C-alpha cells in the first residue's frame, strides 16, 4: 500500500493472516489517493491476476465538525447562521440529553480568560429534531450541562446569564436526534 502506483511506503508485503481487514500503522491523510494490492494465498500458493486498486480518502472535516475542529468563539457578539447538513455524527452522549445528540453535530468552543456571563440565542430554526447543548468539556466526556433544549418541533430559545469560568473550555453543540435529519438555524452569543 502506498501513495503512488506500485508504492509500498504504507505497507510492504504485510501478511494479515486469516483476516479480512487491515489497519495501517499510521492514520491515513485526508484528500489523499492510496494504491493497494491485495494478494490472497492458500496451501497452493499466491493468487495470480490480482490488480492494484485505489481509493481517495475524504476531505478534511469543516470547522465545527468536532471538539477537535470546533468553530471558535473568541469575541462577542458572536453570530452564525448555519445548517447541520454536511457535518458528521461524532457524538451520541451528553450530560444534557442522549436522545437529541444522535445525529449531525455542529460544535462551537468558548474558552474565556476571565469570569464572564453569556446570553445564547438559538433561533430561526427551519426543520425538526433540533437541539442545543451547552456543556463544560466535549459532550462525550462532559459531566456538567449548563443549558439544554431539544424538541421534535423546535421553537426559538434564549438562555440568559450562563456563567463561564476562566480558563475552562465550554462547548455549544447544535445537534439533531436523527442521522437522517438536518435543520438550519441561527446562533448568537453575547457577553
């Protein structure tokens, strides 16, 4: 397996034994074409006529795809009109609610340097199964839910005076309750 036809810098004559899968030692790069030749064998020897195949890995996830690549909120007021379409379903657990985080997620991060209070507006929602989670830490490991709303037929929501501690990372996660449902929304955060 390599990044050029006939290349073998990723895997060179690796025998995976009696397995139907192989995981390379290093993570594959985004937006990269890989070339692979798989040759099966048995007691009679190596198979013949095995041709090289290729595949291209996906594009890098857009900002907001996960806690690793969030949309950063660094100044106020912050405003974003967005959609959950095109984002991944990375999280299925939240200290706020596990039902309304089982679809596509858009992740925002706030890490204040001083004690602040914020107001959050979640409105102009077009679609259904919409939710917003405001949590301390990434939702899959967070223990504290600061604010939450989720509904099949959502309405505009306003959260006031949410206290954020200095040098603590908080995430606002806009999510759906279904991997087949997306919605449009507007998010505004003011200090």
